[in-house]
């Protein structure tokens, strides 16, 4: 397993100072950031593809192909993220006809990607509960995620924070929810801290890791090391970044604490039962 960290000036400074160690930077599809990151470490790209929203052309086939050639990006990721308003359905729908339409739309986009890049190179990321993204309830259901992963033949990008957020919305214990996901197809693992936002009355992510977040992450690594789950190629810490969405939550002291702790799990240096 390789360890990646979101590119941020703080992560770069800590790396140059020898305060943290990791294998790769994780970057969005921003050429300038990728160039800056790759001066220090190899950088891989996390694409803003949204299965079910028909946004492949918006991201750009040529852009994807060019970045795959220019970086050691092992997978083409897409988020399972159709938009409820595109289908004229409520976010909390439980209508089987709506579920079928959502699954069909996601598979249509995914199959376009697999025809271009091969099933073995496309990975599907589980969604979080965030009304701002308009992702309908059925897409969060573990059995639907399992169906789409298996029907497409692709791998799973398991975002533990997303799983915790979805489980809270669905009223399911997080470990029970994650255990129902297709972890036998795990190719990439994302780790990030969560907290409860009183204004939005829900969990939000990309924050420092809490002890609750660490307990869930350590449980996931126990499953990996005990051979119950497939061992992922990449593990990424999704804390820190640039721009108005991330710069204010990109603290060097958080990275200095969280990166080594996650590295110990990735390198098998933490205790496992």
C-alpha cells in the first residue's frame, strides 16, 4: 500500500522539513498544482467525474488521458453521484423505479469509461450524504453500491468518512454499513476526519481526525491485515488543500499529527489484533 496526502503548502513544507513521510501527493485535475507537487513527490490525480451526471465531456477525455500519461495515476476514479433534480425525484426517494433509473444512469457513464480505459483501471467511490450535492438516498444504500460495482466489473474506492456520513443518514451503524460494501474489490481507501455541523444538522468531512474517526479507520485496517478485505493499492489522507474551500482547514499541526499515525497503519507498524 502507498500513502498519499492531499497537496497543500503545509504538507509540502512538512515534507521538505522531514517532519512527515509519504509516497505521493493527491491532487485534483489542476495542472499547476500537479506541477508544483511533482517537484517534491510523485502526484496522482483524483478526477471530478460523477457517474450518473453525464459530465465526462465536461472533465474532458483528452484531459484525463493527458494527465494519466503525465502522472503515476493508477486509476480513473468516478464518484457515484447522480443528481436528484436531473431525474425529477426527491432526495429521500425509496421508489424502486427511481432506483432503477439511477442505477442505469450510473452504469451508462461507467461503461463509457471502461470501454475507454478498461474495467481494471476504473474505480467507483461511495457517496456521502450532503444535500448540496443532491445525491438521492438509493445511491447511498450499500446494496446499490455493491450492485453497481459488481455489474460494472470495476473496483471500489472506499471513502471511510463518506461511509460514516451515509450510515448516519441511513440510521445504520458505520461498521455494519461498510461491511456490506464490496470490500473484496477495494483498490483505493480515503481517510478524513468528520465533525457534526449544527447548522446543517449532519456530519461533514475533510477535518482533523477525531478518535472516533481513528477507531473506524483502525477497524478498517484490521479487516485488511486479517485478509477479510482486499488490500488497496493506495491510501489517501484527505485533509488540507488550497483555495477557499480548503485553505482555512489546512493546518500544519494537524498534518504533523495525522500523517504519521496513518503512515503507521499503512506500513503495518500499528498494533493489530
